[in-house]
C-alpha cells in the first residue's frame, strides 16, 4: 500500500470527487441525494471552497488516485449562522478504516482554526458506526437524532447530528 497524501482540493479533482460521491448516492443512504450528480453541478459545488476562510476542501490521494475528501460548507443561508459550518467526509470504500478520515479531518480543522468559525456540525445517516466513531474521535459530541427524516431505497432513515467547537 502506497503513502497517502493530504492536500487542498483543486479543479482537476472535480471528476474523481464526483465519481466518489456518486458511488455513495447509488449504493448507500449515507447521502440523501437520489440521482447521480451531474458534473456541472459538482463544479458549482467545488466553486464554494477557498484557499482560506470558513469553507475549505481537502483530499486524500494514494498512488495518484483520490481516495477521500473532507470539507466545510455553509450550515444555513441566514447571516447569523455564518460562524457555523457543516462538515462532510467521504472515503473510497477501499480506503476506510485506515486512519485516512482522521488525517483528513485533522488537516481541515487545522486550516479552519484561523477562520471566523465557532461551531462545526455534521449529520450522519444511521446506522453508520464507523462514521459516528470517526466523528467522536475528531471531537464531535452527539446532539440528537432526527427520526425518519430521509427517504431512500424505499425506507426512512434517521440522522444523528453532532457538533464540536473550533
């Protein structure tokens, strides 16, 4: 197994980012998107991230292949929420349980430390023991469960919300 590097996301990552995310759309309830994301929409999503500030994106790369990403995005569109960001993390299935998620979050949180952020939140579709454990190790605390708020694959799913200070 080759070395994993963590770096800031760049425009050339949009296609593999989209491929990774679309895997989770098609195969899991981890995201509540129901249809694969078109590349143009992923490009719009990518445009929100900067070199600094509240909204950043980092990718994990192994052997020249993108194997995961972590990002921070706006939590809500009202100005009073500006100092809260929602985080997301996705790993290629073959990259899970290897410490890559911890490294991605550590880099993201280090870079966000100078931003004008107070709280980070994450929503996790249940069941997902690995993601809950990753977020707990990253300092997130559970807030509560929104019961049956997403419908995918013919059933309803719960979402655990977690938070951490920055």
